[in-house]
């Protein structure tokens, strides 16, 4: 039996958590509900909470407002390709930074950290000119290649690799394992929660990215979902909020599903890091 | 070892997929680029031109439809339209594309920024192409088409600010549903339209986003201007420049005007939302909003000129079509033909009716088709009539930055953090540096 005081504290804790959760969930909930309303109902004041009648056709209208299947395929292809590339560049780099002592290591790592702090808006022009010289503007390459290496991923994985005990690596070396094998067979499995977390961050960032695809592409064949959704909004006049919210749902739901399956690992990653 | 092999195979597969996927799209666009190079050499192949536009939603769809019609009726030209985000994203993209040398041939440029683009030598002088035929456009819309006496742009989707009134509420309060005509009447109407329940205001008489567009309008109405004639001096440190701030702050203080919260266009959305909900009886907003407000309001919507100070006055807004200077001669010729067709009377009528923007040519306004529409929907005509009092927005390159400064200071005054004198003084201090650039 727990003392009464503990129950009181637990209750207060839960209520506080619930309040914060509500704060974060509410905009999403509002988006979801708006996606099912009619336009006049969206504008009504005082607003209704639940839609009066559930307008499922909003999703069909949103889907048909552009080549959404192409957008969806492009988004998936770009986000996954970037993820694969980033993992195959970040793992060796992180391993080297974490486990080797070589001249200039700290300088190089410092450079990597600096790269972490530069927003894409600052460097888009030179990269655009690059891509243009290589005739890659308006191809999916221009969306994937500039993101082939992730400073954030290198940083995160380096921290994780540094926490692997030396004994484990030495044991592997005694067994004549190659460095390549140690990296992929020993280090990577031990850093799994961090890998999953990084994978999610990367995927979500590039799945949601609007600025870069907008700058690099000119036609529907190579564009991604966020641009399709943004195209639904008029600058002036008739903005069909209910359809836009339906489009946003199409954009967000895949991420929610992935998140649902991966969240256990994310929590692990943070517990692991703070140990 | 087996598992290792399967991982390797997976990797190989994903890389080959990557290459396949990318080269497929690359070949598509690569082919288009080759087509462009050989185009327009008089070898019977149609000239291909790129057109970047900056309107989404229904209006974007309409633009695509018009381009398709142009392509069907002009066998020697193929226009390839592409949506590039809003005005500002499009501007950024066009500028970076010019640097890289793969710019479009025609694009939309927001009216106030035409000067900046022309000054950067990005735009083609359209004078030699137009040969005086630009007189067909409504003069009130041409203010932002010239830079240093050269024609660089033609009006396309053009708007102007209007006063929107909730006619039902005005009638209820025993006021003229045509709306207030002067600043004094605006105050008087707002007083009568404001309804309070205890301490809470149920309905405000008036609301406007504190935006540079409306500030410009009110300065014009007092016979003032934002900048000196040569664009090198700030011209608002006088009564004409301070009066708008005094009007708005005193109305807010009295509780008869609502200052809509929100950054930039969010404040516009709030004002429109409040108007539709009946929480505000009169607002300033763009002609471009007419269609949406009329179809979503449950009351009778009326439009009127912005109330006059010493005189009526309003800026214009929206975007113009321009031809880029870096394109080849053949493409420029095709581009001129295209923008000229897009803004010619039959097309501009079609566009105006579909979008709510103003028609671009005088002939269109006078046409029987438009006159019939105006008879049926007098709200549409108000904007065109107000053009008689329209003035061009300042076009000097520094104005883009300066207008942000002005808006920030206006907002400070609205929130009671600065007196009108202090706000204007603060603008003047910063303006000197900006305009010198």
C-alpha cells in the first residue's frame, strides 16, 4: 500500500501532464476536425467543436486538386533516399570521430558542428547554382544529394558510439573482426535506439520540407506533398480551409503512423543517452 | 555471412533504384532543355517559354486554364506554366535562377517590387515591343509599370483596398448603408455601430490590419506621400503622415476600432473572420477578397471607397507580368506576345470575372459584358471607380525594407508604446540609412 500522499502527488502529476499534452494535441485535433467540416461551418462563430455532418469528400477534393499520387511517391522516394544516404555516410563518420585518434579530428568535428548550425536558407543559392551547372535542377537528385550527409546524424551517432564500452570493441578485435564488421555488427546494433530516433528526425524533416523542393523544382512530376498542399491556398480571396486541412491530414497521417510504431525506441534513446 | 550478403543486396538494390528514379526524371527535363535550345530559330519548331506564377488555389487553376487556351490558339509558341509559391517565394526563386542562368522568360512580380527588379537589370524594357499600345491599360494601374521612364511591366492581377460594410448592421443602426464617406463619418459610424455588453465589446464599429497598404492610402487621402518625388527622402514627417496614426490610435482608445492581432497576413485573416462573424461592422481589405466575403457572409455585404480625408485616395496592389532580360530574343518576342494576350480585353474580362481582380484594360471596363455584370454586382465596380484616385506605391529598391520599419513603428504606436510623433521620428531615423543604399 502506498501512502496517501503519493496518490495525491501522482494525481497532480498526471493532471499537469494531461494539460500539457492537450496543449500540444489540440492544434492537430482542430486540424482533423476542420478537415471534416463544410466551409460555412469553418467560418461560424461561435465555432462548433464536432462537425455537424462528417464531410468525408473533403479528402477526395484535396486529393484531386493536383497529382497527389505523384507527390506522395516523390515524397516517399526523396525522404527514404536521403535517409539511406545519410545513414551510410553518418555511421562511418561517427565511428571514426568516436573511436579513432587522428590528427585534426577535433577541427574536423568542429567543422561538422558548424555545418549543423547553418540553415538551408543561407546556402541555397550556391547549391542552386551548383545543381544548375550539373543540370540537376528540376530533378529528384537536387532534392536528395545536398542532404546526403547529415551533421546532426554524425553528431548524434558519435555520442552513442562513445558510450559503447571499450571492452566490447576489444573483444571483437580479438575475434579478428574487421573494422567494417565491428562498425556494422557491433556498434550499430548497440546504437539502435539512437539510429531510430535520428531516422525519424531525418524522415520527418524531409517529408515536411517545403522550402528546398520549392526552390529546386519547377514542375509537378518532381514535386513533393508539401508543395501540393501549399498550392491549395490562395494568396487573396477564397481559401478553402476545410480542403486545405484535409490535405494537411494526408500529409501528416503517414508520419503519425510511423511515429506510433517507433515511439518506444525514441524514449529508449533518450533514456540511454542520459544514463 | 548470409545475412551480410542480404544486407549488401538490399543496399545495391536501393542505390540502383535511386539512380533509376533520378535519371528517369532527369531525362524528362533534360529533353525539354534540349528542345529549348533549338527553339525559335525559324525552323518551324514552336518557341518554348517558361512562365512562373505565384497564385495558388482557384486563381492558380484559372491561370493554368488560360495558358492552355493560349497554347491551343498559338501554334508557334508553347508556354510552360509553373507555380512557384507566393509572391515572395517566387521573387527569391527568380533572383536565384537569374544567378544560375536558368530563369523563366515570363513571371509575375508584385507591383511594389517592379522597381527593385528593373533596377537590378533583371527585366526587359518593353517599350520597343509595346509601341505605345500600353495606353490600352487603365492609367490608374500603370503607376507601378515604369521605372526611370521605361516600361517594364503590364498589369495582370491587380487589386486595391476597399471599405467593406455589413449593410444589415448599418441599416439597423439607422445609418446610410452606402457607408461613411469621410474620416469624420467613419468615426461617427463606428461609434454608432459599436455594441457593448457590460465591459465586453460585442461588436466593434471598425477594424483594419495595420498594414502599410492602408497607411499609404490614408497618407494619400491627406494629400501626402510616403517618399519625396525622387524617392530619396522620407516625406511622412508632417501632418499628412501623422494623421492616420492619430485617427487609428484614438479610435482604438475609444473602443470603437479593433486592432486585429497577428503577424502580417494573419491580421488580415482575423479582420475578415471578425467581419464574417459579425464581430466587426466595417473593415478595410482588398478587392481580391470580395468573392470570398460575399459568398461566406450571412448578411448583405457592401463595398465603398476608402473614406476621404481631404480627398479620396488609395494605392493599388497585386502583381504585374514582366519579361526577363536574360532570355533570348526569340523567347522575348514570344513572351511579349503571351503577356499581351493574357492582359488583352477578352482574357482580362474572363480573368476578372473568375478571380475578382480588376480588369486591366479600359476597353474591358467599358465593354457591355462588364457593364452588365457591374449593374448586377455594383460591389465589383467600386474598385474600378476608385482607380481615379489611385496612386502608385513607392518603387525605390529600399522601400521593401522601409515598409517593414514603418509597419513596426505603426504597431508600436497602436499598442501605446509610442506617440505618433515618436513613431514617425523613429522611422525617419532608420529611413535615412535605408534610402541611401
